[in-house]
C-alpha cells in the first residue's frame, strides 16, 4: 500500500469516483488536500483535509469495503496526523461516527461536547444527526 498526498484540483475525478463507489456523496474541492491509499493502481482509501472558517478539519474518511479491518484506515489516519505534526497544525476537528471514537483516539483525537465546537460545526453536527446518537465531535489539540 502506498499513500500519496495531492491537492483536490489534481485528483478530483479520482477522488469523486472513489467516494461515489464507496457510499459517499462528498466531492473533491480544489483547495482540499487528499491522502489517498492505493494498492497498485486501485484507490483503497481516502481522507480529505480542509480548512473552513479558519478551522482545520479531517473530513470524509473512507476505506473501500474490501479493505476494511486490514489497517488501511489506521495507516491513512497515521499519515494524516504525521502531516499535521510536520506542519505544526493544531486544533483539528472531525465529526466521525460515534462508534469510531476509540479509533480516532489512537492518534490523539479527543471526544468533546458538540457545544465546544465552532458554531458552523455545531450546525453541521445537528444537520447530520438531529437526535445526537450517530456522530460525535472530536478534536486533536
């Protein structure tokens, strides 16, 4: 497995096709940064990094079904966190599924009440999950 880092404008078609084939309607934006895991030429996982309202965020992490529970997600998350550390990027948020809290916690993300997130993320969290049961707010200081 190889993990490449590329700007959204360079990999838009590849990323959009991967997300669509793996159950996400997310779309690559030119200014986003993507961490793309490949097995040969096949994309097997992807993480999107973006900054919205001056808030750095991990968004839209996906691993192809056939490659789940094989370390691809952890390898992607580790490469992502290493990038953050290399570039001294702090206070990074994500809104993962609630059952993934331990997974993200392995690389320093901590669960926090949604009320402690920036307002736009509070709104997004509520829009994703009005009942507050499916998603959580996490932050890597």
